[in-house]
C-alpha cells in the first residue's frame, strides 16, 4: 500500500473591504477560506476562529469549510480600533494546527491613546538631558575597510550617560566637503547585534550613521552577540521596569540623543537635513529622536515599538513587553505580577507620548496582523504627531514585518525630502 503525505493547509483571510478599513459601528466581514496544498478550497473541515480586538472584544466562532464559498465572520467596534481574526485547523494525526490571521480597522485615524501622560514628562527628559550634558562628548574613531572605495567608514565610540557609550559605524563619501552633506542615522530593532555600515546612504551622498542599541563592540563574530544576548543582556527589554531612572530603555534613549549630538558636530553636516530611521524598537528610537531633537528634519518609523505601553489597562491593544494578561491577571513579561511602580514607569518611555512633541515630517508603517506592535498602538502614535506632513503605510496582510516596497518608498521619500 502506497502512503501519501497529508496535505498542507493554509488560510486565506481577507476583509470584504479591499483596504480592510471600516467606519465605527459598521459591520466588518472576514472572508475565510481553508486551502489545501494545491491552492483549492478544502471541503468539510471544522475549524475555529478567535475574534479579538480593542475595547474588550473577544469571541469564538466554530465554522465548517465549504467548497464553493468562503466562510464569513462579522465583527464591529463602536469606537476606533482594530480587530484580529485568528483561524485554526487541526486535522487528525497532526500535532500543530494550521493557522492564519486577518486584521481590520475601524476609523483608525480617530484612534486616541487612553494612556495618561505623566505630568512631569517634559521635566523628566529635561533632567535626563542635563545628565547627558554633564558627560563630555569624548569620541574615538577607528578607520575600517569599506567596500567599493567610494566611501570612508569609521567605527565610532562616543562617551555617554546611561552606562554605555554610543557605538556605531559612520560612513561618508570620500573627500566630502565641509557643510555639504545631509545626515542620516538608523536605529536597531530588538535583539543584540553589531552596527551596520550604511554604505547605501553614503553612496547616495549622505553622512550616514548606524548605531547598535546597546553600546557594544561592532564587527564581532555572531557568537559574541549570542553570548551577550543569552548572558548580561538577557531580559534587557524589561530590566528595572519598576524604576523610571534605572529602566534599561533609558540608557538606550540617552544614546539616541548623544548620537544625534555627535552627528550634528561633524563638519560635513549641512546643518539642515537630519533624517532618523528605524523599525520596531528602532522605530521607537526614531520617534524619540524626532521628539527630543528639534533639528531632526524627517522621521521614518516602521512598525514602531513602545507605543501604548499601558494600553492593556485601558482595553487598547498596546505594546507587549511590559504588561500583559495571564489567566485574567496582569503579569509582567517575566511572569511576575505587575506593580504600580511598573505602571507608573513605562509611560515615560511610551513612543506615542513622545510623538506629541515631533515637529517634522514623518513616515510610519503598520501591519494589520502584527501581534507585537499592534496597529492600534502605531496609529495612536501616528495620530499624536501634530504636523500635517505625515503618512502611514498600511500593510494589511503583514505581521511584524515590512514589505520590500516599504523600504523602496523610504529611500524615495528621503531623497524627496532633500529637495
């Protein structure tokens, strides 16, 4: 007897609106089709849909797949926010179920953060700037090899407050003239790794810098960074989350400010154009940079993290690091109960609150099925930005990622900004 492999399955989940956006109170519809490995609709499978969203929306729907029509699940919100549909099918003999997700938004441009802002938010960061100013900007630069011979690359260390230096690569065109180059700086997503050589931007005529998030050495073997991530930097995301003066993220934001100071001190900078760029944790740093430095002229923040850090307390899908639910109880990410001190600390590091202080053009992106930086949290930040010259890219079928065309558009927008 010849045994055949069990077919693989995937879900095709789409909204009945092409842009997946509805008005509040309108019925949003998910069109759900279970497909087999040949791409044909699979008949007669029993599967589950979990519908979750802002404002406490949560329900389960049991469905049976049909051959000639998708299954439909309706959802609505009466206040601005997002809804996520998670489908799951587990055939007999399979250990892990096949899953798929779809997301829809309700009046996302009207989303407002419900998280209160600390009364002393600006005073808190003014004092942090004073602490930074007390540390001399001592700089060490080591020339390193860069490909092509068109650019010069330097491994840069800059002394900083907050327990670690700024550590990054500075790349510029060879024989760049004083006062002639626009500046560009990129920030890293979560994790531990070396800075990157932004040769692409340097070859396009920028004074380009990339800093790693932790002030660590650059250009080391992968094992070096893995050891750090599993050792002294393990759990850095929520470290000292009960104290606004000690939380690990504070040092990261101080390094953002010091890196901007260093970049602006370079004689090649044209004194006008200063672009900040990052995704996820790097996107949060980009928003913070634009908020804390009025000389930032353009901000790119793709799927930015650290927005609505306490959103879960107000039934909004916020950033996931600090506070989440487990068995109906509030938990820290490390499994410990949330203290009031943690709830009081993390608003000082909420990128959606920083966004209110941005005065430059901005480009953001969001994925409608992003479980880590939910679209509600990104739109809360976007809507808080008080300038008219801003845009957001909706990646309806994306999770915590960016499409290649997002980065093509980023590059185009940076060049257009210079004009």
